[in-house]
């Protein structure tokens, strides 16, 4: 087997810094509200104390890092890291506007290094599922922690437990099949469900040098649109169904009317009396101690 190089992650970084940044910006309200349920539960497990230092892995827009800083108080320190410079630029701007003086941000590929340690804690809300080499990344996170420090992260459980994404993906794959890999399109890496299996992830964390590994299930209905039209657009832009549509290119463009009708049929059962669209989601909240 050829030795892995750090360049292997470049395509995913480009995807997050370009097409995915644009999409996440467009649907930020829906994403932050939805992810926020599981992220807040994971954050509550940290039992933060004044003076604590913490690194936020895959911080995205930095809203979680800013919240961590608030919970820590002025004597604490929160550092958000993300491999996509555009997310970090946005996060820095928002932290400045919020006057979050104990919060900083760094552009960093965690598969290379986690800057700024040692930290007492590491946290991640859906920021660890896209590593090309998760054991290397998790080991680097562990190395950034003080002895006995803890990593707490929220990751998606299996597809079938996340109808908020999976129902749309099943229908799209039924219509379009599996799109071929296209040289003119970047992809995000392993994908959002790459850490859904506790046995596999537990083995990865053990290999990376962690002990006391626990998995706690977190279930919640999340809003995927204020109305059906927004939910359809969200499904066709974000997540597994959106990736199939994007990578299918002109085929998806030609069949857009048919796709829209199919999505309306799939998502209508999730429309509530007030017109908002809510669907089931499920995550693991994973905790592990740095050996």
C-alpha cells in the first residue's frame, strides 16, 4: 500500500472552501438550528469551568467556538480550527463583532497538526467526519490535549436513523443512480456518516491513544425548512442527496422538474400544521480521554 501523503486531503479542503462554503452560507439558518440541538447536548457534557482551555475542531462559522468562549468566561480560552480559510475569515469577523475576546481562530488541517495546545478539552460539532485518515487526525487532537484531557464530539449516526437527509437521498438515487466521480467536481471527503459505527470509531479512537470511550445516542426532530419549498431546495443542495444532484451535472438539470415533484412527495409527510418541515435526526455524542 502506498504511503499516504497530506496532499490527500486537499480536495476535501477545496470543496469546503468553495462550493460547500457557499451552500452552507446560503442555508446557515437551517443548518445551525438543526445541528445546534445535538451540538448543544454535546457541549453540555463538557461541564466547562472558568479558566479552561478548549479547541473546537472543524469550527465552521465559529458559532460553537463563540458559545464555548461565553461559557468559559474571560479566564477561559476557546480556539476554533478549520481547514477552510473562508470559514475562518467569517468566524473571525463574527467573533470581533461579538467582542469575544477570549476566542481565536486558526486555519489548520487537523490531519497535519492541531495548533495552539496544550488544551484541557477538545470539542467538535459534526467536524470530524470528513477526515481522509481519521486515526491520524484523532491522534493529532490527542497530542494537543493535556494529559487526561477529554475529546467530546457529535457525529451523525447511521443514514437510516436520519430521515432528515436519508429519505431524500433514497429517492434521488432511485431517480439518478450513483453518479460517477467527475474530475471537474470536488468532493467533501468520506461523508457525513463515516463515523456512524461505534465499533469502528471506537477502534479508531483506541488506535489514536484514547481510553474511557463512550457513545451516547442523541435523537431529535430538526427543522429542514420553514415551508415545503424551502425544504425541497435544502434537500437538493445540502447533504447526500444534494451531492448526488451536484455530481450528476446536466442529467440532474434536465430532470429537475421530475426531481422536484419526487421531493415534494417524499417530504410532504414531514410538514407540520404550521407549514414548517421537521424530520427525525440522530447522532452519537462521543467522549474519550487522552491516555
